């Protein structure tokens, strides 16, 4: 299919169009038995016209056709340590470090050192746990905000909020990022270890039940003796 | 993978895929395999694990003393979960999902990542029981979308995408759990890998059969469309992988015809038009495989949007009269002819919608000398031929000024060729075009007779759908 050479230049040129030729229709044109009439065509979702392209889209997603972007390579680097004070986790790949950092150090409550999966949950936590004004206001009005992004509902108690999460948003009743506090007042720093000790059972995984506040815990690690670091070493963290 | 009726081995070949698509059973899933991980594990064939082994891995993962040990247990489990038998055993084991979710939400970053990979393996299953066993994890997957670890978010998104496509039960849960606002927040991520994964997940959501009623309205009500259009803006920041996903998302929305007027007010026509120009430029510059993956949904979106009444309203905008669009389309048609001829109908569909009611675009076809290239496509297939002839009719029906520019030239001999086709639709469209030429172009009938046109018509005299028109043309040719 030979295209006129000027076409490519036209594409690169300025927007615009030629003056349209005059339109002059003869009514005899659409007289029976002839029936042509120009019309834009619309195809709905399931139309067979889309079959070919859909099959190719499918193959693409199946990575048969080609790879548009390969999976990221993980170059190994010389071992390095997490720079956050008190954390001595060692890494030899940047992506692993990135995930570690974001999971454990990024959204950390400066009061109680708990780590959260997102800034949104951290903000909610600080408000509900460490803000005395919140406690006062909560006695008079609905202050407990729904945790689902985009939902603006507020509730009188965290229990009401939980019920809303379960009924309205189909969240699990034991959703880990919504545990009620035990005590009334704001949680003071230093309470973390005690809470941690309470929170964890023998199986090493935070166990269920109302008694504990389980968010991703981050505990101040005891210092590690030099010379004992290995990739992914976790000896410096308290055993959980 | 195809969802066959209990078949374990997917049938090979595009023919089987077409059949699946016709039966609306074409299910795409993407398996994110970390290439580096695969290399490291080369030579290890995925084993089938029994209950006892799975128990062991889970216990070690939960309670092992060494971090490396715990991770290793999950890595082994993940490998096993590549086998459907192991998946089945896993989901039947009491507490297994619960434990996995526990590890997914633990504060051990690398365990978390491995647990997410196990979940991802499960999400790829063709068996809905396995996929639905992952339901307890969805609220967490959504929560993690607001995090910051791009690798992890990417994994969660692909997992969600796989779960979404496989099971309506999953979708029924994800919507009230807030998947649309979660995606709307996540789409602001600067990471291309996250965006591509998000596009994939969203495209699967939009493709659901209940999407027009239950999903697309809330997507249209969110900030997602604006962000999608932004990610489709041509320019140095346009990423092919990301653009492909969101172009398909737009296609599923548009062809569902829920509220296309809204998309038009948000500038969809303008953005897509500019993207078309950009694509044509890219196609000239590089032999890069993959541009047709983006061309296809863009062509579809533009074609369907042009049928909206709202499109007429914005017709004053330069983009819709800009003849560079026609130039771009032909460059793409040439590209498709070489690379993927089966997509030519989609390109010609757009050409039809552009030219049908537009004297301006019809004039562009003539002034840019595109009639002859168009005629070259007549030999590709019947479907393509019908579309080419339809476009030519779009031009011819506008009157003598247009037909004059179609004449003389190769048009007549091309028409005589198409009259030799046996396909009724091709011949029918040729007859329509002939009639217009006879009507508006003096000398056309005469030339037709001289080139043995009557004989060409004769062979169709007995065909029911054609005979009336054949006779009428014979009369006109002979008697004027």
C-alpha cells in the first residue's frame, strides 16, 4: 500500500483542513432499489466485530504475543543496612529494602512506634489514640471515621464503626487494622513493649480477639553484636 | 487461560480462542513472574504437595526461628502452589488461608511479600473454588493499595485483577469494600509498574458482564476517567505499557454506552485524537512491536465516540476537522496491513465514521490523494472490501464535485474487479457505488459499458439480494 510521500509531511504539519467541496445531492440517489445512506456505525460490547482484536488482547495478556515491559530485574548490590535508627536489617537488593522501609518505617506513629500500611490509617490512629481533643469531642459527637476510602460516614464508637465496616463494606470482623484501644486516655510512648507482649501468643503470629491492638508492630530492637549480620538477618529484632 | 468445561489442558491456537470469545468465555489472566526469581529457581519443577507438607511449610513460616527459614518455607509453598493439585489441597486445609492472610498482614516485610506471592499464585487458578478461597484477603489487598511500596502494590493489583476476572462473588465483595475509591487514590502513583498493574486490574473489572449496570457508573462518578485520560496524553511521558491498559479500560467503558457524553466533556475525543496522531508518528519512527496493541483500543474508542450526539457538539473543535487525523489513520492502516491485517476492519471502521457525515474529511481523502491507497486494500478480505467500498460511497454520495475527483483513475477497474467477487455484500456495495457514479459523473456509465461492465453485472442477475439493483444499473447504463 503506497502512501503519497506528502502524507508524512502533512502529519508533521500544522493542524487544519482543506475547504470542503460543495455538497450537492440528487434525490434519485437514494431511490429504491438503492439504499445506501452514509452513517456512523456503533458497535456494542459483545459484538463479533471485536473478536479479532479481543483475541489479540487476550494473547498479549498471556505474554504470548510479546513483552511490552519485562519484570523488573533485581540486581544484587553489596550488603547494606537499613539506616533507620535502631533497625539493623540487612539487604542485598534495593527492592527488598524499599518494601521493608515502607512496611516498617514509613507510616510509623511517633508516639507509640506502631507501623501502618498507609498514611490514611496512620492519621486515623494518631487521631483516635493520641489526640486528647478527639476523646473530648467523641463524647459529644460522631468522631470515628469509616476506614474505607471514599466513605464519609462517622460513628459514635469504634464498635459502631466496626459494625458498619462489616455490614456495609463486607470487611472481615477481625480486620487487623481496626482494633479498639483498651484504655481511655491517650497511649503514652513506652507502652509499646508491654502491648506487644500482651498482643502475641505463643504461635508468634498476633492472635485474634478484642484484647489487643494489632497493627503492624514495630519494636525498638536491642543492639546486635558486630559480625553477626547476614542477609535478611533478623536476629536484632525481638522474637515475635 | 481458557475456561473450558472442566478441561485441564487449554486447547491451542487462535481458532480456539475465537470460539471462546464467541461463547463469552475468554478469560485473561496475567501471571506476574519475577524473572529473576524464575532464573534462580530454574531446574526446580513444581512439586505436588500433600496436606502434611503444606502444614509443615505454614508452621515453619509462622514460627520458624530464622527469618531466612521462614521465607524459604513460603518460597517452597509458593512453588508448590503453581500446581492445581496443590492449590486444591491448600484451600481444603483448615486454617490455611487464615494463616496466609496472617502472614500477609504481619510486620515482617519479606514474609509479607512472599505471602502475597502465594496469594498471587492462587489467584491465577482456573478453578473458581480456589479463587474464591482468597476472599478473606481482599480487604487487605485494597488497604495495601494506599501504601508506598511499589513492588508490593503492583503484586496486590495483579492479584486483584486475577480475582476480579474469575469470580462474580469476588466482584460483589470488592465493590462495597471500596475498590473504586482505592483505585482512584492509587492511580496517582508515579510508578509506571503500579500504573500498568492498575490498568490491568481496572480493565478486568470493567470487562465484567455486570459492569454496565454495577461498575461503570461508579467508575464514571470517580476521578478515574480524568486520570486515565491524563495518562493517555501523548508526549515524552507516555508509556506504552500503561497506555495500552488504560486505552482498553476506556474502550470497555465507551462500548458499554453508559455515559459517553461525560467522557466527551472531559476531553476524551481531543485526547484520543492527539494520541492517534502520536501513534502514527511513532509507527513511522520505529519498528517497535506492540504499537498495534495500543492502536486497536484507540481506534475503537474514537469510532464509538464519534457516534455520540455530544460529538457533534464539540465538532467545532479543531481535532475533529483536522485532516491530520486522516493522514494519521492511513499511516496506521499501512502499518496494520504489514503487521496485523486482521485489525484493518477496525481502522476502516473509524474511517467510515469520520467520513460518513463530513464533507470536510471526504474532501481530505481526495486532496491528500488517498483514494488509490484505499483501493489497494480491496484484495485483503471481504470484510475489508465492504468497508472500503462503504467509505468510497460516503465520498461519492456527496455529489458531483466529489465524484469528479474520483474520476477517472483506477476506480473503475477496481470496481470491475469487485464485481467478480462472489460475496454478496461486496458486490452489493459495489452496485451502490456504481449507481452514485452513474448519477453524478457524466461519462461513467459509458466507460463502464466500454470495459465490459454489462458482462460483469450479468453473473449476479439471479441473486436475490442483488437482482433489483443489477437490473436498474443495466437500464441506466444502456439508456441513461
